[in-house]
C-alpha cells in the first residue's frame, strides 16, 4: 500500500497518509480548523472596508457638526453607515432608512443639495395639484358649454 507525505491543513507540519486526499495530521488539527472556521463565520462584515469610506466620512462630519459624534446614537449612526456599505440588495435599503431615521432623531441633518437638485416641497406640489385641478375644471366647463 502506498504512503503519501502530505502537509497538514492547519500548517503544523508534514505527515504520512494512506490516501492522497488526507488533509489533517491528527483529529486535533481537524477540530482546530473547524473552530477557526466557526470563529470567522460571525466576523464583522465591515472589517474589509476602507477606513475613509465616503458615506462613513459624510456621516462622521454631520455628527461632528451636530456635536453628536461621541453619543450612543452617534456611534449607532456610524455603525449603520458602515453596515450600509457592506450590505447588498434590500438589506442596504433597510439599513439606509434606519440610518436616516437615526440622523433625523439626533438632529444631524445631511448637507444641503445643490440649488438645481432641490427636492419638490409640499408648496410646489400643491401648486401643481391646484393647476391641474384648474385645467380639469376649465375643460369640464368647455365641454358643458358645447353640449
């Protein structure tokens, strides 16, 4: 029966194996590898992010401007900003919504948008609704006059 000299999967050295598919020198090596893999399963998903991520930097600036950086809510906001960058799909949307809620609660509002990109206000929307209503009523009057 052939014998194979292999490197242990945990890196503790070489060993003689009966099969070329063997990975572990001892059962202890296999268990150690299992424990190490289990320890990485719950690892922080934000660990690989750049420390100067633009979203995190923006949130940090907003918190500093509101003097909320060292508060519990401020730290929650920073953590959420890191999570938003690490998340994908609907999870990112949910985390972004929660981040906005935390920032609103502590009064750290985001920087204003440029003048051309201002969102519509309720006043502008009311004017549009009023204008549409006026046109519809005028059209109805014209139709009634023709009949």
